[in-house]
């Protein structure tokens, strides 16, 4: 019996590592992309680079030519310094007055963007259920559902520009309106409702669901677990899509929605705060990649077992 205990422990350790694979994959993705971003920050300087790579020093003095190995060595040193600070949750100060840390600033912006994404998911879920129910009615499907699902960001952006320039109406300033725009405009609702409908049909046609119906039991109750897991998988896999649409919407709102997407745009291209830009971008990449790999893990390890 004692011989098998180390084997069982090794098996349990392998299972734990397997469950943590989405986290490890997302960290590896962040490590690669964050290094490339550090290269981008390095080459964005037009003057000499000091100990702080995120601080711009403007100079008209011609810089000496450096070899590729020398440049990469300097970038690696700055990158390791940033990782060391990040491990201690010290990302520096975003603003000197009022004193605001980057960690608190980015966290507050991510919280705003998270609410926007969650509300969009809830709206998409409610509308998708209605669409699935009403699709069997041909007239409703052709007049209401199909035009609704064909709405794109181009239609919504034109509407926002017209309302702001001609009628001076701010669209997307409220969380509900912005969530509805994000749900409809990014093509998310069309994709989300289609996947839910196909997954619903697939689950309901399985042998155990048909057997439950013939036995007098409720198919919905028998398939509730699998449908819930499928819903979670579909929702998490669509979060990166929503995140991309959210950044476009926040930028188009002109600061009315100051989430992490607008923070990246403002700090990277308007106010040139490279330290905030870099940290906010790395955080965003980690979130989107984690949900992407988590959805893939649910598909491969959980849904396939059912």
C-alpha cells in the first residue's frame, strides 16, 4: 500500500498542473508579448535612454550606433527590472499629483471594463434565448431577427458620429447603452446566439436526453449540467472578442467610458505615459489570453468527457 502512495501523489500533482495549464499558457503568452512591447518602448525613444526606460528624454544629439546584441542586452535588463518590480506589485506611480499608483489606476479601469463586458454577456444571453425561441416564426425571423443580427460596428459608429455632431446627443455614455452597443456592434450577438442554438440542438439530440424524454423525465433537467458547462465555455471564449470591441467603443466614446481600453489609448498615443501604457497593456493581454486558454481547456477536458 505504501508503494502506491508516491505514485498517487504524482498523479494528483499532474492533475493539478493540468488544471493550471490555462494560467501557465497565458503567463507564457504574456511573457513573449510583453518582451516585444518592451522592444517597442525602447525603440520609441528619440533621445538617450537612462535607468528608467519609460521616461522620455528629448535630445537633438545624434545617438551612437549599437549592435543588435547590445540593444537586446539593454532591453533584457530593463525587462528583468520591470518583472522584478511586478513580482512585488510595484508598477510605479501613474501620476505625481494627485499621487496615484499604476496598480490602483489600472485595477479601477479594468473593473469598469469588466462591468461593461459582464453586462454585454448578460444582454447577449437574454437576447439569444429570445432569438432561439422566435427563430421558428419565419416572419419574425426575416423582419426582426436577421436585421438585428446584421448590425455591425460601422453602423453604430456612424450613428454615434451623427448624434454627436448634428444632434449633440451622447450615445454610449451610460453603462447599459454601451453594453447594448458592444453586444450588437461587435457581431457578438450573432455569433453567440448561433453557437448557443447549435449547442442546444446538439445536446438535445444526444441519446441520454432522448432516453430521458421517453422515460417521462424532463430533458432540460437531465441536460442542465452539460448546457451550463457549454454556456460557460461559449461565454469565456467570446470574452477576447468583446474585449477588442470594448477598446474600440471606449475610444469612440471620447472618454465617456474610461475603462482600460481608453486608458491604453490615452497613455500610449495622447499623453505619452509609457509606464501606464505598458502596464495596462500587459494586464489586458493576460486577461484576454487567460480566458482564451480557459475556454479551450473547458472544451478539451470537460465537454469532450461528456
